[in-house]
C-alpha cells in the first residue's frame, strides 16, 4: 500500500509498448549484511538512524535472484509465475487489488506491476483488458530465487527490484 503509493508519485506510467516475444531478463546478487542490519529499515532508520555495511554475493558463481517479463501479443491478461510455487492469471483489475496483502497469491508480482505503472487502478481507471490492448497485449512476469525462503539475504526487496526492471524493459 504505502510504498506503492509513494513510488507512484515518482514513477510515471511507462509509454505504450511494442508487442514482442523477447524475454527481458534481470538477474541480481543476494545481499549479506556485515554490520548494522535493519538499521536502514523503517521505523528504525527514522527513529535512530544508522549505517549498514553489506556485500553483494553470488551463490555457486551465479546470480541467485531474478525476474523476466515479456509482452504476450494476442492475449489480454497478466500471467504471473513464481518458480516452484504460485501462479496467477489476472484478467480483471479485481484480480490485482490484493497486491498489498503479503498473503495474497503472487502479491509481490502484482505490487511490482502496480509500482511500475504497468497497471493502473482506482476511480476512473479503464478495465485491465482495455489497458493491455492499448499497450500491445498481455504481460507474462516470472520470478525466481535460488535461496531458501526467509534466508535474510534481501531476497524479496531485490526480487522486487528485478521485477520492476524487467517490466520496465518489456514496456
């Protein structure tokens, strides 16, 4: 909710896209905090401040966190896949409205699409299928992590960044 609303003021809706079949892939390193972990996270950073020292790491020589996105010409839906887990097909704005609920299926993927401006909603927003037809077709967004869930290596925030970049490239 709040983070997406904050981002929306900074990140304008991307221009209409050209439909295509190319995947736009983004792979990123994991993060290990060496000192000051969580001092950069609200509300701690606002209340007491602090510095964090961390390093970016590969796992077995590979970038462990990633996302990819492409336009799907001829479709007017959003296909969302978490490797080895959830999968969602969104054909209406109502299917995306739960993006701010962490327990919702594909919540991080939905939130990334909203933050990137690839999907707009609210009073007066056109239906999802109309938005997608104006932008060149549906979107297929996938994400993955080679790290265990809850590893504390920044996976969800890094993955969100990868998804934002992949969606931006696809659009």
